[in-house]
């Protein structure tokens, strides 16, 4: 007759016999054995037909074939191969035969069935960062997390049994790591407390002390799994120069200096080579160059700096006799300061020379010679210096040196020659084009006067138009004057003979109808003494009147 235990995959928190606080929680892996013991302080034989002593799982009685009595005071529950459905609440107590409800509860426990962690295989365990010369003084063991919710423990040892060719671990876990995500790289650093006796003859026969051993154990609530074969390394083939400390780069106007400390994990008597690789990149152009340098038994390096550039340094060290012991590089960066431009503006020439001004034109030097950000250009002539502010944005189009600038100089004297010099300036200083002068020639006096008093060219159309306008205006003005004068004489009737001759000479050709359409308006009487006085004052000498069409003779009027 087979014994069957029917289990359920759920746990009901509403069962009347369950307590709120469990006495214990047990984690076990799937397919592993489960064993629970319930011990009472009285003999199990005292049970009667009205009650019985048993185990329940999730409110279901467990068949007696899964339990046995030990020493008449312990009822043991055992299942050799658990399943996930065996998860739940187990209660041990005395139950009523009629209601199957517990009369007395002696013990209860929650069992959780899960999965044991994955093994950290040997190939996942690596030895890294073995630092110290001539012998290692510190190292790190590294591995990759295979899952989360797992605790990893590292065990290390410097005892290697050559009789069994295996590592001997005689101490507790050296460190513990809990991963935050899957495949996270975990590591533990091992110091001199473990490897201080490296390469020292071991006290025990058959044990080597130059072999480093390591194993990683993975733990969770459901079990523990450790590396099947611990990893071991001969440290003589892994020593390296450690990363340098206090690496600093500083820059002055014309040079840079790189400094560092002698590594603490290298004995002072060990000769070291410091391998320096650096490159600079010009800030304005992005162009750069790479250099390499080896410095022996020194903790600084200096060289000339390119102005206004970013420097990046990588430095490492190795034993002078063994380049394979080179350690990891340390990076340092610095920006060099601005300097005076290395080239000045070129091709300076003077254009459009006027009596008091001139335009100076010159070429901006190539951008890789600026050594900083140009702030202004200077033009020096005579006792005057003209400042022309500029900006990087304005000059970027001329980065290939083909751009030209024009500067207008004022306040020149027309009869004086000038020589002008041009400079480009950064915040540090200016570079003058001392070998290239702009010669500003004087303006001859004839040319200056001509420019001031010269009449318009008669061949110009504008001149012709102005001439016609002047003729018309002159003609109209002369005729108007003649009309006024003749009308006055006629009104007074005192200039009969003179009037006729003057009219014949002036008005005849211009007024075919023989009269001038002009009316002299006056409210005064013709015999006015004032008029007589006015007439007698007229004493015009013989002269010519230019009416725009020629000169007409005017006789003196007595």
C-alpha cells in the first residue's frame, strides 16, 4: 500500500490554528530532503482515542508514513525529495479525532522551497592588479556575478600542498560581496596580511608559500555552492609596478612640468623606469602631436610647452631590467597658457590716400600662430597708435591666413609722409610686423588745392544741366529788372528820350509786341518830391549787365 502526500501550492493565512509569528523559517532547495522534528515534554503514548499527535501542512494532515516516533517524545517529519509545492506552513500538535482541529500546538515553521545559487566556475575567477616590486605586496581577486540575491564569499590562502597538488584553506572568508545587478564584476583586494610571507620557506614540509590560492563560495537561503576546483597562481609571474600616486601636471607660460611620487609598493633600492606618453592639442585648430619619454629614477619631467593647448599625460613605471613589469597608466591633464603670437600681420599696404586720411590693408597671420585668442590689432603711425578691437568669431573665417582687414587712419597731414606698423595682440602681448612697413606718401599741394577749388568738368552732363538752369534764371531775372525800371520811368514821364533809346536797345529784341507786361503799382502821386529826389540820386556809370545771353550795354543815366 503506497503512501501519498497531497500538497498544495498555496498557503492560507486565514487558517484558525496558525499563529501570526512563526517560530522559524526554513529555506531548502528543490529536490533536497526536508526533515522537521517536533519534541514534547510528555510521552506520546498518553494520546487517547479522542486525540492524536501529528503534523499538518497548510491545514492538511500529513500521512503517518512520512512521520516516525523517536524516543516516544519526538515526532519526525521527513520527505526525501521536496517540490516547490511543499512550500508552506507546517504545524506540530495534538489534534481532535472528531474535528481534526489542534488542541495543543507545540511547534510551527514556514518552509520555503527554492533554488541554490549557481556555481562560480574556475574560469570566472581571475587574479588582477598584482602590485609590488621586486615581490608582490598587494593583489586583487575578481569574478563575475552569475545572479542577484546571492552572497559571495572569497577564501584565500598561501598554502599549497604539493603532496596532493591542492590548496589548503585554513581560515574564514576573507571578504564578502553582494552584487547589485547580473554579471557585475566583483573583486576583493588582498594585502600584505596574507602575502607578506611570499617566497619565504614555509615551516611545514610539503607546503609551498609562493602559490596563491583562491575560491569563491555562493550562498543564498536555499544552499551554498563553492568552486569545484580552487584557482591558484605562481605570483612570481604576475608582479607589476603599481599605479603612481599624486601625479600632477602644471603649466607656466613657456613650459610644463609633470610630477609624481615614488610608488609605496616598490622597494626604494629597485631601479625604476617611468614611461611617459603625452600629446597636445591646439585649442583653436584641434591639431596635435604625440610624444614618448622614458625617465629613470626621477619623479619629475619638464619640457617646453606649446601655447594655448590641452596636454594629456599617461605615466606608468616598470623595473629597469624587466619592461614586462609595467603597471597600469595614470592620466593627468593641463591646459597651457596663452602667449604672444609667433607671427605678425603681413602684406601691409596703404590705399585711398586723401589729404587727412588713408586706408591700411593687411593680412591676418595663420591661426596656428596666434598662440591665444586675438583681442585687438594695433596700427602705429607717426605719434599715434590706432587700436582695432576684434574677436575670435570675426577671425575664424580667416583661419587659413587668407583673410584681410582694413583700418582707416584719420588725422594725417597732407604734406607729410608716414610709415605704419601693424601688430596682432593676445592677452599676453603683441607681435609687431617690424620688417613690413606701410609707406603712406604725402599728397602734393597742387593736388590738394585742386581737390578743393577745381571747377566741375564741362563735359559732364550734370554740369550742362546746371549751366542751362543758370542761363534761364539769369535771363528771367534781367528782364524783370528791366521791366521794373522802364515802368518806373514811364509812370513819371521824365525819361522820354532815354526811355525810348533804352527800350529800343533792351526791350525791342525781347518784346516783339513793343511793350513789357509789367505794371508798377503805386499809390503815390506822380509829382511827388520823394520821387524827384529818388530820380536825382540815380547816377549809373556805363557798364555791362550779364543776362545770361550776352552782355548788354547800359548807359549812364544823368
